[in-house]
């Protein structure tokens, strides 16, 4: 079991504006890190409008508990075991160099592969159409439980947290709990999502000010919906203004992680399924590899 306090890196996907595609960015970032060989957790904290299970086609999945009563995340992909000696032969060599295997080691011990795992309030509701009508204190209690009672895999390297828009009770509760669980937000940073238009930029500035006031490191700004990839010629055409995210990053003094275009096939995958395998073939994967490359994640 891995807990919030032991996962090396936590990324909060934030925006002061609704409808900018935070959940898509969080999912695509999680997929990219997973396909790079990391075990990744994705926590959906948009309590009243959870969409992560829908994106991954896991709306009917339910959270189970382990022997300690902790919640087990729903596994999207990976985590299987593969056989083999992992480079250590029966003669005790590692990459050609003599090395004694660890105590209890068997050459045939299976290796556990990286995996992608998600947790959402949607997995605890009786039906997909169940409404959440909660005041602030109940939301805060639920967020604390998600942060303390989920049993992430021991090898989880990244936890990505998809948050609702704004700077309300959910965000305050999230950061208050992380301040305690992560020793003053150590290893926690924000990925701030905007679209190119000024109406989005104005609200996202407020979110960045919130992060600074809370002492949360800003890992960078992502400009989402920055152009449209034609499914026929693969040329990228601008839908709205462009460059707003980069200008914003310059104004507030944080890293600009890149522009993310709209790709029709991503929407098809989230409706029809096969997101993990399908994402490997998308141009979006290359875009997010560049986003990760520009970051300090």
C-alpha cells in the first residue's frame, strides 16, 4: 500500500474556469506518464461532476476495500505480472556481472508491470445519474477521506488530482489536508489549464494567485484547445485566439508547458472505449510528451 505521504510526486490539475478541459488534460497527462513506464494514480476530486470514469469507460466499476479497510483504486491498465529472471540468471549474474540475488529471490519470480489506476466518487454512487447535493463540510470530509483512505500501489510514482473549477471549499480542503500529509506541500505542484481566450485567462489568473497565496508551487501553464487537428490532412488550424496561455505564463512568471490542440479521435475514444491503446497512436501523445519534457515533474 502507498499513501499520499509516500508518493513521490503529486500534480494538481487546476483552473479558475470551467469547461477548459481539465479532466482531459489530467487524463492525457496520466496516460503519457503511464506509457513512459511509471505507475500512476488519477484521483477525481470533481465531486459533483466526476468525469474521469467516463473518459476511461469505467463508469460501472466499483471501489473495493483491502484487509485494512482502505479503498482499492480501479485499475485501468497494467499491473499484470510477467515471468523471467529480470536480468539475474540462475548462476547469479546481473548483466554479465556476478551478483548474489536478494534473500528469497527466485529466478522465476514474476515482475509486476507499471499500472494506471483511478479513484472517483462516481465509483461509490449507486447509479451513474445519482446527484451529489452536499454542503461544504461534507465535501471537505469526502476529500479528506480520499486523501487518507485510498490504498495506491506501492510503486506509484505520480498521483494526478483532477479538481473542480474555481477556488472553493474543495480546493481549500485539499490544500489544508496536503499541507499536513505532505509536510507543507513538499513534492506537490499545480498544472494550471487555460484556453487561449481572454475570458478564460482572467479567471485562471485568479487561480494562480490562489496557488501563490497557499504556497503551492506552480509547475506550469497548459494552453488547452489551442487549435484543431484536421482528421484528414493533420494540419492544425486555430479555433480561437492563440498565445494566451504563453502570455499568461510570462506575466505571472511561471513555466509554459505547451499548447494542446483538439483532436477528434480523442473524443471518439472516450465515447467508444479503448482510450489506453488508442492514445498511443494520437498526435496528442506526442504533444504531452513534450509537455512532460518541458516540466520538472
